C-alpha cells in the first residue's frame, strides 16, 4: 500500500423475492429498494489507488442461523 491508496470494503445484495429454498437468501434490509427483502449478500474488498484498482476478495455473507 502507498499513501495514495486505500482498501475498500463494501457489501452488495441481490434481491430474491421468490426464493424459498435458496441457500443464504434471508430477509434483510435492501438499500437499493429502501425496504427489507429476501436476498443474498456478498462482501467484497478491493485495492484502490490513483493508478489502478482491483478486487482482493469477495465472500458470501451467511447469517448466523445458516450454521445452526
């Protein structure tokens, strides 16, 4: 990393309004729809500088009840 670069972390989701048995699709607030919706969410990390930017990692967000 340089003084002109940053690490960004962001989440994004895909609404799944009709998904009944889709793994990790849970009722969560959706910012783009401005209301709760059944959806999948991923969290991503990226390196960003004045010269270049590229993704480092993208992982699905799994609610705690997926593990129980």
